[in-house]
């Protein structure tokens, strides 16, 4: 009777599981690799899965057979023994040989993953709460990459897009067929730069530089996420890598160097409130909107409202100080002095004081930001 009850329970659980799987899309394996190293990792994963599946079937098959054939209901009497030298030798020697057999391909793949020598280009990747900073050390290009998924999708007010939480305003762009060395670090807490299809994953640790590499074999867009629990916006820290032809990459580099906007400015010019406010809107959306919300309402008490807030309507020097150096009273307010240029800080401070329901009419010039840094 117990066996029949167990069989019914197993059947019911299996039916429920299959019904759940049938109602949703699912993937039974890793995403296909787009690099030679990724293919090696994929093959190693497949080999290990085959071995452990065989072990699983063998162990549990023998266990269930033994339970069924030697159950009390058929009158089997329990045997009394304490050890079996032959069995112990077998279940020790076989795993040892399996591990030795896996050691060679695993070690080979691991050494290859750590070989960052002779790269074609080097990119420094810095993790922030909650975005990525990219610096092309060979091409003198630097920018920040933030989540681009609209807030109304996140809050459930709109239908989720195709790349929900996996889209950014500025993706990393690299040429196809080139060995790209990635140097990772972090500005605040632990992060991890992870793109599965490129077989690249490396922790980003404050105060340390760690490196990894990848070499994409085909063009396309590849997506990943921060793989380290880094705070409340951890799930909103995606990575997008665009792999393009070498000619397209050169064009992209030239466009980045010639781009103006809030990152560049004329030191001899005094900017109007309208000019700074216009440039500051993009900076606010890229760096501030996650915590202070698109309309400036914030998320009190952790992130106070900017609309009518004490900082955004108080002395502009105090406003500059908290954006530049962070808040001692609220550690959740990060310092943006290392992340943003003088023009970007001047623009976003001016924007916060003359938008989001505020209209103070004052402005902060880039030169004032430069002076405050000294």
C-alpha cells in the first residue's frame, strides 16, 4: 500500500512539473557560445553533465532496485554486515579516476581563461551602484552605461519589452576577431562583469584591478548582467556588448571622440540656464533617475525628493558638495566626483534646480565645479 501511495504521489508531482514546463518557454542548456573559449567551456560542461547523469542513474537505479527487491513486504530479511572492503575500494577508486580524467580538460580551459597576454585592445570596466563605466585605454574613449528599460515597465504600468532589464543607453562596442582584455574594478561595493555568450565573468572589487578577456568570433549583440549581489538595484545593472566589424568600430570611435554634449565644454564660455538644464536632463536620466525617480519624487526616507527638496532648493554650494562628494549622513548617496566631468556635474545640478518642479533660475558653471575639486 505504501508503494502504491508513493507511486501516485510521484505521478502527481511529475504531472504538475510537466504542466508548468509546458506553459512556459525554457532552455535546457547553456546559451551557444560565440567564442572559441566559450565552446571549450560548453564542451566541458556537456562532458561533466554526461558523467554525472550516468552516475545519477546508476546510483539511484541500484538504490531503488535494492529497496524494491529487498522490501519487508515480500519477506526479505535484513542482512547484518558492517563493512565490505571490495565495495569501499571500488567506490573510492572509480571517482578518483573520473576526477583525474576531468582534471586535464578543466585545467587547460582554466589556464586559457586566465591568459590575458598579447591583447589587441584593453578596456577598463568599473562597477558603480548601479551602472558600468567603460574606459578604452587604447582609444581614449570613456563613457557610462546605464539601464535603459523604461521605469513604467519596471513598475508594471506598461508591457515588458523584448529585452526587459537587459538594455542600456550606451553599450560596449568592440571589433570582431580581436582579443579584448577587460580590467575590472569597482567604485563602491563588489560587482561582477558577466556575459555568458562570450564566456567572460570577472568580479569587480574596490581597490583591486582584476583582468579577463574574450574574443568574439562573430558580430552581434550579446547581453549579460552584474553577477554579484551589489544592492537594491542589483537586478537593474545590465551589460550589452555590440560586436561590430573593424571598419564600423573605427567609425564608432571617431564618433565618440567628436561627440559633444555634457561631457565636453568650452572653458571660456558662461553657459545659460537653458543650455545647462538641457544638457543636465540626459545626465540625470543616466545617473540619478533610479533612486530619485523620473519626476524627482525620490523614495523617502532613503532617497529624498528633489522636487522642493532641501538640497535642490537650498544653497547651490551645498548642492554641489553632495553631488561631488556624496553624503556623510546618507551613505546611499554616492559621490559622483570620480564618475562625472565638471560639465556633467554643473549640468545636472542646474537641471535639478530648474526642472522636476523646481524653478530657482540659478545655475552652476563648469569652472565652479573645477574650483570645488581643488
